């Protein structure tokens, strides 16, 4: 359905919804202020371009998008690619690139390709996200420590060599402000998480620099005064040759925008219990990027951290995102003259925190225990992002994942879909002695079954199927008797489902686990998380375990008894 969520939500909009959206929009606007400027500076453009992006793109994404609570704007995912484009092609080249990426996103949405973005495997996303985090961190050392040195090289290793050479030139005042900003943000988030930690850190550093008269580089000393109004819409002169050279970067920008926006919308869905419209979201992201470029901005996408803040602040509809954009415009109008006093070390400290949050250290380390092929994809994507180029990393990562998927599919002949199996659903149980329709499933027990390999292609279908449960139940049995293999995305999805079950106080029981999934589950730590007592080789033992949990008497196994998986699954894998 190519219908913006705003249209749907306004059908039942009322005064209470507006007040909730107003508070949330103002809150997230304050949170977005330092991030917008910091991302712009890290991308090699003046800070006001980040604000223009948050205002124009943020407003259009909420106005036209397919998510109720998505907040759009500049994000850390774009910093590396945007900085490279600006360094090689200038800001005019970035405008071309952003507009082409915008039309690419619109084409994806109109072609109803939004669902396909979900099939990009987890190791690829983690690889380049963690790589981007490392690169962002490395670009902030000069400003964080106030090193007196020329602009460092763009390449990762030469950059750090120069940092080491000039380490003795650091400015104590700048280093104190930068590190102090990090500490303030961390402490605020820990003890008073409802407050805008990054704005507080930036304001404290600015106040300290002014009151103590510290001689540190500021926004004013490097960029001059910020404009107090949005620029008039404009486009650079048409240059077909420059546009040809920007096709590959534009593809990367568009793909990143699609992935980040739909990932953010999916996170929002999980928090509010909704469901976004992926195709209209892509169209909105495309229109927002075109609009951002015309009004002097940079690429934009859905911002997970700001979206979460929006939700936690009580947002109900896309109106909150529009208010966030308007509030930023008012801040620009009223407080732009004071922005020149903000120390660059403080903004660098903010980006260090952002890079840590982006690094996904736990997910990265967890994936190192995944099957070797997934580890190879993860490390290759990560290494290419850090040492070569993000454009190359994304393309190679996706190609590698696709090739591995093709190889896996060629090795498996029985490829089915994720299904929900319920007693009396009309299934054809002819010749299947272990069909659930032949079993007595106690009330309060839901039985699901996965047919075929549990890879990244099946993960989204699994989420849709388990989403059919209208309210929590005491026990869920997941049958894996027809799952010959599971990959890192399947493990991650299973772990996420287990967390949901624990949150709902539901016991998860696995039935019919084969050798490869069994050892993958053990290596990933899921064996201990689920519990040995909840993993069985056949449905009858699993149902008896469910009866035990419900306080019901056990039922004898049927005669004749036909086992699915050997009893070895009841032992801890060696």
C-alpha cells in the first residue's frame, strides 16, 4: 500500500495525540541538534548542512513515510562515504550523488522492492556498521585531542601513523573538553537517561570553554557564523561526466539509506507493536534525499537512536517527527549566533560515543562463533570498510553473501517455508506419524514448525509467523525436524525470539533438532540460554515437557513410536 502513515494516523487523531507528539518532537529535536552538526563536520561539510538535512529531510520522511514514529536525518552510516565524495568531487558532487541516490530509493519503492532489503544477511550489516564505527572514531582523534597537525590522510593506516607522529602536539584544553564531554554523556545516560545527554555534554563543554577562556578551536573559528535561515533551493550546473563517476557512490548511499531506514522502522515496530510500510518508506526516503540536496543538505535516512528517543518520549504519529524538524528550524533561527562558541573537541567527543554505539561489539564478537562462511563475510566486509572503501565493502559483502546462499541452497534439496502448525488446520498428515494433528496439544501451547534451512532468507518469514500470536502463551514449541542447517542470521533471529519469550514469561521448547543446528546452537550459547531440559529429539517428549510446565499429567508415547532425531540431542554436544 503506497499510502503514508500520516494519512492513516490522522483519521483518529485527537488533542491527546497532539500533546504526546508535541512533547516527543521537541525532545528529539533537542537530541538531534548536536548530532546533526557533528555528523556534518565529520562528513567534511559545514555544520549548518547537517541542520538543513535534519530539518528538510526529517520533515519529509515523517510527512511521506511508512512508519508511525520514524525520525530521519543525517546519520553516522553516511559519514565515511560522504567524506570521500566531498574530498574527491566537492560539495557539488555530493549534491549529484544524493539526488541520484534519492531517485534510486524512489524507484525501489515504486517497484515494491522494500521487502528484498530484509534479505541482506546480518553478517554483512554488522561488518560494515562496525567498520564505519572504527573509521568514524579514527577521524575524530585530531579534534578530540586538539592535535596541531595538517589534515590527516584519508587512508586508515597512514592516518594513524600521522596521529602517532603528532601525539606530542596535543592541546590539554581540547583533550580535557573532548574527554569530559564523553564522561558527561556516559554519566548522564547511566543515571538520568531521560535527559538529552549529548546536548548536555556539548553545552557543558561550551560553557567551560567560555567561562575559563580556553583557547580551543570552535565552530566559529573554523566555519564562521551559522546562517539563521534555510538557504534558497538551488542545484549546481549540470555535469554529465561527474554524474557518471558518481553512479557507484550513489548506489551505495541509496542502499545504505534503504537498509538503515528499514532497520530503524523494524526496531520501531518492535517497540510500538506496529508494522511499517516498507515501500512507501523507501519512496519517502528518496524524496527526502532529493529535497535535502536541493536545500543544501547531505544524505539522510532513518536514525535508530533518535527514533527510539521519539518512542520513549511518547510519540504516537508522524506528527512528532514533523515537530522535531520544525523545532530544529526554530533553534537555528533563534540560537545560531551562539553555535559558533561550541568547541570542536566537544563534537568529536559526541562522535566517539556515536561510534561506540554503532560498533555493535557484542554482535560482532558473537558472530565470530558463527559458521566459518558467515565469519568470512563479516571479516571481509569489515576489513574492506576500514582499509579500502565503503562502496567496495557493501558491494563485495552482498555478492559474497549471495554466492554463499546459492551454494547452500544447491546443497539442500528440501527447501520449504516457515509455517505455523496447529491442531486441526487441515494439514495433509498422510504417511506422517509425527504430524501435530495426531497429537493432543494442551491449551496454552503453541506449536510452530520451520521447513527447510533456517537462513537469512527465512528469518523474516519466521518473524511474521510468530507474530500471529495475539497474546503471550505459557509454552511455545518450535519444531526443527526439517531444518538441516542454520546460519548466523537464523541464530540471531532465534536468540531474539527467545528474548521475546522470556519477556512474555513464555517457555521456549525446541523439538527435533538435527546435528548442524544443534552444534551451532551450542556454540552460540543458545543451548544454555534455552536450557538442556527444553531441547528434545521428538515432538512427544516436547509436549510432555510442556505438560510438566503447565502442571498436567504426562501422556505415553504413541505405539508404534517413530523417532525424528536420535536421543543424542538430549545430551550436551561434545
